[in-house]
């Protein structure tokens, strides 16, 4: 089989992965096209050290600026080692197709008596070929080609699953960073309130209980901030793992701010139709069932035929120095084993594949509805915070500030109102994050993209 290379990739961020090529016969080009169409990013399969170095240089350049969702997905497609191992399945399956295309080797037989020199009397030579397997070569090649198509679909589905994992990990880190920033503001506010309460306590304006309450608020906020900071480190580790980054490359900074919500969502019927059309795991399952049907058809048609028919030529040198040359035929006679067990096995495998295909279709419908319900609930929550709860908390803070300026409310009331407003913003960020995670899950359930 010819050596696999990568096709020239389109511009990746600010550079081109020059020199990475592939032989279209090896199937990677179709996988790359599928990934590009559904993600907008380039998939690389480095099979030489030079190509791996070019991919590493591309990753290094992508890390020169703040990490965005698109650059994170691109880095994973260039750099994830588990993905590279999965891509090797294409090469393995392509080799299987090549093997199926090759005719069986002829067999040579020779008999040389030890007590006579070569070509002495009573020597035998023969050369034979398995004619039956030669006749089945086109059918076996067709079955192997079908399995190759199934492999490409399975590999493409694995790539899209990785993309979904990257998006979920990215949104989690992005939201956690926003949350940590808000918690830092709350912590600073609590620290200011605690400092004020200590001065008022020394002046005798508040009692021990009031001072203890304010100190408890500061301690609780500090604990929450520390937990969020520790969780952010874990979230970054998870994102680094799917990106395949470690060491100095793992010290990136992330772009600030989750994206705004889209104008609307697709209906469940549209998503169901899209998923059944675009889900690559379903397409792979259908290919697998079709391949088993072809294998069963082939085995059924040849069930009562010999499994091996050797046709060749044989030379026999007799003791009277006469040399006899003629055709030879060797056939196994299917008396006891005429394929009944292999046919029964293939029939069971076909039924098993059909049931699994139907189960997957049912699962797809369920996944789409569940993901859409989760997305809808998250969207409702975000819009509630945006339109009702956050404006209400902001209004309360403004009114409390006015009362404070008019000496009708104390400093504690003002800080309490502001803290509740910041708490609402924190909850809003969490629901905002949940929306985008749910959208990534829905995108995966629909087959990798959310547009027809």
C-alpha cells in the first residue's frame, strides 16, 4: 500500500499546514472533507516526523493569542494523540481492502528423495492455484470496500465527538473564569464591608453578633472564591487533556465572555430529520448491516461448493527416466461441513446488526429530544435572568443607593443589596454556561452541526 500523506490544508488561523498531503485512495480525504463541512476546521493526520513537526508549529502559533472556541477545536484536531491513533484505523482498513484485492499466492510442491540427486528418478514437482478463491476475489473486495466505508464513518464520528468534548470543556473554562472574576468583586465588596464593620465595632456602633455576621459573610465568600479557583484549575486540566497540551503550552489565556444566545432554535421535527440524515454512527451502523447482508449472501450462494479448488500442473519423473507432465486438481468435498454453522452465525449477526441499528435510531430520537429540552430550559433560565431577575436586582441596588445617599439606609443595607446583585450575576453566568454546553450536546446529537 502506498504511504499515507495529508492533503494541503486550508488556512489554519494565521498559517497553512503546507506539505501535509494524502492519497485520495486511502480515504482520509473524505474524512477530512466531512470534518471541514461540519466544523469549519482542518483535520490533520501526520504520519511522518516532518508532518508532526508542522502540526506542532501550527499549534504553537495558535497559542500565541487568546484561546478562542475555534482555535481550541483546531488545536485538538491537530494535536490530540488519541485522535491520531483513531485515524490510523483508516490505514488499517485501507490495508485490508488492498489485501482483499490481491489474488492468493500459487503453491509449489516438490518431492526429492534423499538418497538420489536432484532431478533423479522418482522426483515430483507441482504448482497449483486456489481457483475458487480467485473467482470470489471481486466479491471479497466489495465486502472489504464496504467495511472501509464503515471505518471512515466511524472515524469521522469519533472526530465530531472530540469536537463536542472540546466545546463543552472550553465553555466550562470560559464560564468559570467569568464566575471567578465576579466572585473576586464580591470578595472585595465583602472585605470592604468587614473593614467597615470592624471600625463600627470599635466605635461601639454595632455589637458582637453583627460583627460576627459580617465576618461570616467574608469567610463564606472567601471559601466560595477558593473553591471556584480550584475548580478552574481542574477545568483547565480537562481542556488541556482534550487539546493534547502540556508543559508551557498549557499556560494559555482564554478569551473573555461567553457568546450571546442565537436568535432562535430549530424545532424537534427539524432536528430529528437532521440527526437521521447526518448522524455518522447511524450511517456506520447501516454500512455494517449492509456488509453483513453481502457476506451472508455470498456464503449462502457458495455454501455447498468446495471451499478450496486447487488447479495446477504437476511433473513426475519416473524410475524409467520418463518425465510425466499434466494438469492437477485437488478439491475438498463438503460432505460433513457444508457451511451450515457459518451461515447460521452470519444470519444471527445480521439480525443482531439490524436490532442494534433500530436501537440506535430510537436512541437518536431520545437524545435529540433530551438535548433540546435541556437547551430550552437553559435558554428560559438565561432569558429570565436577562429580562427579569438581573434588572430587578440592579433596580434594588440603585434604590438602596439613593436611600443611602439620603441617609435613609445604612452601609450594610447597601452592601447587602449589591452582593445580592452580584450573586444574581454569578447565577446568570452559570445558566449562560449551561446553555452553551447544552447546545454543544444538541449539536453532537444532531450529527455535528445545527443547520440543514
